């Protein structure tokens, strides 16, 4: 099996080729080396000998073997095979990406909870025990979607899960979603919109007639409203019925962004934090305060 030699070994091989006679024999290659480089170059020569490129003798001469003459062709073929394999992998990845379907945000949140849970059966059973009739139907709908998409398998007993099997696709969902987003390209059909004068808070929707679209108000942050949301979260954190991990994550997210909201700085960080806060609040159960906060978040475009 072909194995590339180092660039320094390749230089030594080229030197031997340059000074070798027609029969491939070089009398004393060390005569052509600067004295300060001899020890290092001897090491490279020894490596070439071990790999079957040259044969040395006791008087300092060396002979080129067949592998030395075909090295450049072998290396070119090796690089070609690497490129071919890379292209094949790229095509396979593109096919996988094209078949990927993004999950709705609430389904994705539940999938992450199941994957992160030490005991998904206990977690889901506790969720069912606290659900209202409407929430029960919604939870079953989300689980059915995860099963249909082959992220999980569930065995049921007395209408609640007693076995939850998590498939590998569930563990790699975020990675595949990121790859999917990376491969997204703008539509070939596009329209150029020219604006003359100042233009802000403008949203264009193309190729859709008689449609409505909500504007993301986070383009201009309502710092006062966000500050009010943060205060409500911190004051009611213990009432949200979150797991200890989620509660800590929510508290940390708010505390990290709070100084920036108060000083009205680092808008990009605040914009990244708000969806994280929303995703955590969606996991709450039977909290009117959380429901109110989620409604306010929707009003400001989160």
C-alpha cells in the first residue's frame, strides 16, 4: 500500500536521482551535503532505506530501487484516489443533507430532552402525569412525530411509555441540522429591490401572493420589554417546574445578558440569547407566568 514520504525525504530522494549514474548508483551522496546538515540527512536516508526506496553500502554509496523511480507516478495516483474518495463522500453527504427534514422547534426541544435524560421513560411518565388533557394530546403528537422520523422507538403500557429506544440519528440531529443549514443556497429565482432614501423595518416576501408575514422586531431591540421579561424570569424561576439543569441554564442565560440589556450594548449577543431563553421556557409545565412570558416574547419577534 502506497505511503507518502515526508517533504525532506523527498528532497533527499531527488538529490540521489540527480547525482546517480545511469545504473542508479550514487558513489557517496554525503559529498554533496553541507557538513552541518549531514546528521539530519542521514536520518532521512535511513528512513528511505527502511521504506525500500534505496539500498546503501558500507562505503557510503547508495542505489536507487524500483520504488524510487515510480514514486512520482504513485504519489499522483494516490492523490487522485484521495480526491475521488473526497468527491464521493461529498456526493453522499449531499444526498443525506437533501433528505434531511428539520424538526419544528417544539419537537426538537423534546428530542433534546429525551437524549439528555438519564431515564427517558421516567422523564416522559412524569411529564404525562402533570399534563392537562390538551397538553397530553400535544405531547403524544410530538412523540408520534419523533417516532415517524425514526429518532426514537417507544413501547407503551397503560398508555404511557415503558421502553424508550433512542436511535443514533437522535444523537446526531444537531450536527446534521447544522450541515443542512450550511448547504442551503439562495433560490435561483430572485428579485432585486432598490430603495431610495432611508429604509428600516422593511420586510420583503417574494413569490407569495395574498400572504401575511410577521416582522422580527428584534431588529430593533425593545430593551425595556426585555428587561421586564428578565425580571419576571428571575423572580419566578422556581415556579417554572423545570429540571435543575434547565433552571440553571435559564438563570445563567438571563444573568449573562442582563448587563448588556441594561447598558443597551452587544445587541448580537442579546439576539442570540433570546431564542435560547424561549426554548427553555417552552419546556415548563403548568406555569401561567411562563406562558405570559412566552406570549410577550412572541410579540417582540422571538
